[in-house]
C-alpha cells in the first residue's frame, strides 16, 4: 500500500479500514514509513466500528458479538477512517455526524420483523447509530481557500437476514449525503469514501447510489483502470473499467464501491483507479495491497 501511495502521491489521502487509537500512534508510524512522501497533517476520530453497546443489535438473542457493536468490530477502533493531508486541517471546525441515530435519519428505512415490529427491538433501535464507521465533514485549508471533505465508510449491504438490516442501513448511509447536499454548500467540497454500493450491480439498493452520482452539486469523474476492464464479470451490468474492488468471482465479483466525487465547482483534470492490467509489471503490487484499489482524482482549484 505504501508503495502505491508513493507512486500516486495524492495531496489528500483517505484510508479506510485503518484501526484507530487515541494518540494516532499507528497512523503516525504508517506516515513515517512513507518516507519523503509523508504527510504533515493527520486526522482521525474514534469510529463506530467496534464500539460495543451491551445490546443485541443483530437479533441473534446473544450479547457481546462483533455484530452487537455500533459497527462490526471485535475491538474498539477496529477498521476506522484516517485522513492524511499536505494542507492544514481545521480540526476545530470538523463536523462529526457519526453519532446521528439511525431512527433520526429523515425517511429512515428501519428494519422490521414480519409483524412490523422494530428489528431487533425498540431498545436496540433507540441507540443504533446510522454510521457503520463514520460520517465526517473535515475542512482543509488550501492555498486558494477552504475545502470541505465529506468522508464516510458504509456497511456492506449483506450478511443479514430477510429484514435486510444491513441493506437498509447501507442505503441510508449514502442517502445521508443527499439530505446534506439539498442544503447548498458555500464551500467547494469533495465527497469521498467507501459506500460499499455499486450503482448497477450487487445486492445493495443501487438507486440511492445512482441518485448521488446524478446529484447536480456533484460531478462523477468516472475514474477507470485497465485492470478492472480486463477482469470483467460478464454477468455484471456496470462498466468494469470503473470497478474499484476485486472480490471473489463469480459472486460478488468486481464492483465499483469506492468514490471520489468533487463538487461541481471544480474542473476535473484527470482521474483513475490504481488497478494495472494483469500482465503489467506492477500488477502484483495492487493485488497485495488490498482488494480495494486506490481511487484518485486531479482537480483544478476553483
């Protein structure tokens, strides 16, 4: 992963599935190992993943499992988000929406039992947060002025039952941004992170991802790769060149689930996904790093 970061050398980098600790020691060590490419400004907050509740949140009538945390996790801080930047981060102005209760989300698709009662219980729904990991608004100070980063990581829309708890939560985690964007944003922004939701394929509720990509406040640079194109799943509807995750074939297969979406104010210069063709000399580097590929976008500041 570090070699890929050095090659792409983004000015701002969002890492997902990065374990959190209160002093950011792990993030600082990771940053130091980037050598000359390291970043002077780091940011992370405690994620909901691994934040145990003491309640049965998945309806199995057992307590203390990773599924009973606010977001799946064996320990507090597991699988969080981390932000690295070459520009100053205005930490005092950060807005952390991760504490928003799912039930308080407008038009929330809350899961129910077949009889219509709350799943897994009213008590559980009273404390269940919307964010599987996090939803942040992080202001970064660029030479030309402020930039807001809208960052998140959503739950996979699978690993549940007929109540579709994860599928509905995944939908609402992305729908959250639609509600936010309905309020005009005065500051240029970039929405980035992992939705775990392809706009055409997979088990998720694709219509909400389609709506986000079509929102007039955003633009979709459609980052692509030759690697994704060459290892396409024939049964999929979406453009395989846009895929960002390399999952087991034939199911779920490769999908587009990671995004960098600049606001309409930006001029996009270039975009891509670090997923070399299978015959390329650096193909093994991408395979070793993660099943999720690095997505990058170059923009001209407004």
